[in-house]
């Protein structure tokens, strides 16, 4: 993360929203004598916890590679992002840039028991299945429950209380309203940089500036 105050995302609730909307995360550990290790898994928030707390799991043997629970880990979540052409600003001079929303979350994982891990896996499945017309939940049938009890031993669950957050959101907040409107239109248009998710995020972040367009 670039070490300057530009585009800092200091609102913890906004970081929570970023995690809720973009749960696919990257786990990074520095392991003594082993260097950097990275893995990719979905995460959930413990909504009732004090502060910001993540729950997730890794598949074996990733817990050994990370030496999970023995030292701090960084979890990276990333929202919509994409290329912004200088031709979209409507004035010169300008340069190409990249819009993005991302958070680096630091903490030391706490290993969960098999029962706690199963509860987290149950929550993960429910979180992603509940929006479907025929959700396939982890304990939907006796057969499914028995299968879940077998596969839980192939994963290691953890809880991580976040003790440091580095987050930024660059959505052209420093540009004139006319430029923001044009950039959003270009992101919605057909073409090589079609990116409606980024356009939606820009509209959300710049909602106050864009009120004059309604």
C-alpha cells in the first residue's frame, strides 16, 4: 500500500462493507526460514464481535505452510478496480490511472476447534447459497451433514481479530463532477474497459458530488 494519506479509507464501517461485498481474500504470511506464503480463501465478518474480526479456513496443508496461529498474517480484500483512460477526463493534461478499493488487514489467527470450524463452514455455505432459489445448505440433509463432518477434518478454521488496517479507495474523488460523470459513462459503455461494477462503486463513493446530475 502506498504510504501516503491520499484516498485513505479510514471509516471502519466502510471497510466492513468492502469485506462483505468482496469476501474472496488473499492470506499472506512471512514464515521464518520459508519466506512469504500466500493463499486464497473466502472470509466472513463476525458481525457481533467487538472491533473487526474475520473468520475463515484453509485447506490442509496450508496451515503448515503459513504456520497458522504462530505469527501475524495479512489478509487482503479488494473491491472493484480498473483502468481509467486520460481521454475520459475531458481536459488536458492528464495521465492514465487505475481506480481501486482495497484493504490490508493485519492480525494473528486463532485456530478454531473442529466444531467451531464446522460452524464457520456452515455460515460460509449459507452466506453464498441463501440468495439462490434452491439453496444447498451444509446440513440440508442427513447425508450432507455426514459428508460435512468428514470433510471438516481436511480444513483448519481460524478467527482473526484485526489489530491494524491499511485501506484505500481511489474513485476519482479529486476530479470535477463532469469528469466523474464521463468516466462512469465510459465504464458502462461497450468496449475493452467495460466495467459496470467499478462504475457502480464510483457512483456510490461520489454520490454527494453527483447529486447535481439527478
